[in-house]
């Protein structure tokens, strides 16, 4: 047998239960603490313990309320993300584009949608706002779930083309 590879063995190790019962065993630890033993376990004592059912129900209800609150917050965030009152600064546009639009008095998605209803030229005529900026802006708006002027007419045409292919 190799020397120094085995833990020290305590032939008189004490086991201490939470109920106060103690006994000795052989172990590699000098003292062992346990929560239940044969003196206090319901199986050995025959006692019926009252289950903390009210606490379980309260914990379940608290988790359920937290889940409902998280769902409500997510829904509110989703509604905020697709609101016409959404500031353009929250879209993933460049700061120069946001600055050009703000200089023209266009600060929210609602303002952009009004301008797009009048035609794309109302935005591309702004100095510093070109076709690429317009394409990026439209892509961001569609990604947020907004329906742009002209998109409604394009959707039935796409559906008709898809059904014609089938």
C-alpha cells in the first residue's frame, strides 16, 4: 500500500443530528452534522408532520404573479416599440440621419409615416438624407412591425403571385 495517499481515518467520529441525537461511527471526518436521523425521521417515529402547504401555495402564487408581470412588461415594451410616438433616436439609424430628420422637425415614427404618405421625395429632398438613408429607415420601420404607405397594396400582390405559382 502506498504511503500518504489515503485520508486520515477517525474510528471515533461523532455524528450530530439537528434533533440533538449523537452517536459515533468510523469516518474520514472527525465530526459529521446531519438534519435527520432514525430518532427524528417520520418514517421511523411514526409521527405525521404538517406539510407547509400554505407556504408552497404562496410561493407558487408569487411565481405566477411574477410571470404575469414579466409578460405584461414584455407586451408593453412590444407596444412601445411599435408606437407612432417612438422617437427616431431609438431606431438603429446613424446619428447624422437622426440629426438631419430632427432639423426638419421629424422626431418620431409618426412624423416619418406622415411624410412617407406624402411621398418618398419629402424625405429624400432633405439635405443629407439620401436613398440609402431612406432604405435603412424603411427597413428599421418594417422590422419594428410598422406598415408603410404602399406596403398594403404590395401585400395582396405578393399573395396573388404566390398562389399563381402553386
